[in-house]
């Protein structure tokens, strides 16, 4: 017992002399570590008979618990001492109220894309993506756009060379999908597109979502129902909607969809749609006598501008927090 008291007294002195956590950990390791004094003593247990083993284990565990308690008390003391020193040296006034924490949020364009994707996902549409640098074939030829069409001119399109360009529409991904998928096909294709145009309502880069459904028996009535329900879902208002005859090389018949703006008392164009042209289906080896399809193209920025009555498309790309915070 004298040896025990001497040992604990010696450990206590060592602990009290500690000036930092590092020194305290050294003492802990020296006494309680894998090669520590207490650990070595406990190894003798297996060599003792049952009565002595029981007595010695109780005895050595009391010592171990006492050392652990001494080390823990000293550790708390050092932490408190260090915290007070740090606090006294700093210029922080802990009595001041904290600064406002500003949480981030998704951009209104991203939120709108997710909202549109969610609507069409409920109709069984798969979300597909594709390359923004596209070939002449996928961007124009396969979509039945003739060689002399104005959209191929450099004042409308960003060309790298005579074969490759920045895609002008995400319809090119529809062609890629129809080449590898067999009907029935239901897809939506969100992404950036590029056109050589800049004004209050047009940007050289903007976002589109193209949609395509190819199945047996698809008619213009199906397309009309889908478009009307989509617009009601997006705007959350019952607008007057009209389908106006139009022309697109890749659809026939084709239509522009307008909504009536009660504030301006004018019809405003929102998107284009139509039945997939038989030539387009032929280009991807789909039999137009068995299958029919409908397609639509949605300009994301245009819909947002109409929904929130915005006049300048450039506002979306200026990173002006005063503008962006309105849509959190």
C-alpha cells in the first residue's frame, strides 16, 4: 500500500506540473497506454490464482480510475486556462449580437428548370442531356432544316467551322435519343443554347427545354392537352391560351402558343410546338406509318419574364443580389 500511495503521489506531481495538453497526454500514455505502467501490471493477472486475481484486479482498477480522474481534471483546467488567455488577447466582444447569416438559394433559372422537369416527369418523361458543341447534321440536317435556311447563317449561329457550331436548340438531343431508343419515347431535354442575337429580350446564350413524345396514336389533341396543363401549372393562373398556325421545318402541323396578358391587354408568344415531321422520323429510322410524335420547345427565360413581368433578359446573368433575392 505504501508503494501505491507513493506511486499515485508521484503521478499527481507529474500531472500538476503539466503546462499543456501535450505534456498531459505523455503522462497518460506513460501510465495508461499500451506499454504503460498500469497496463503492464494488469498483464500479471493471468499468472495469479483466482482469489489473488480478484483482489488484485479490484485494487489495480481503483488506481487506474483515480489516475483517469486526475488527468481529466487537469485537462479541463488547462482548457479553461487557455480559453481565458485567448479571449483576453482577442478583440472580440462576445456580448455583441451575431451578424446576419445569409443563406444561399438556387438561381431562378435553375428553380424553373427543376419545376418544368418535375411536371413532365409526372407524364413519364425522362430527362436527357447532350453536347453543347454540335455537328451540322444533328443541329440542322436531321431536323429537316434545308441548306439555304436563314438560321444557318453566321449572323444567326456561332460556327467553329463548316461542320461544327454551338447548338442553336436542344432538339439535336432529340435526334440523338431517337437514334438509340426505340418507341415509345418520352423525353425532355434542358440545356443552354446559343444564337447570335442580343437585345432586351434576347441573349446570345439562354436556356431551353425541348420535349419529345413518340408513340403509337399520338395526335395534336394530346399535344394541346399537355401544353395547356403545363402552362396552367407553371403560371399558377388560368390565362387565355391560343394556338396559332406557324412553321417549323421539323414539325407539321406546327403552332405557336400565346397567352393573353391582362395587364398589357396583349397576346404574348410563349413557346412553339407541333407534330414531328415524317422526314425527321425517317432520318432516325422510325416508321412514321406506325408511330407519330409531338414535340415542343420552351424558352426558360421567356417564361420567367412573363411570369414575373420582367423586361430585361440580361438581369438573369448580372449576378445582382438585389435582383436574385426576389426569387428566394
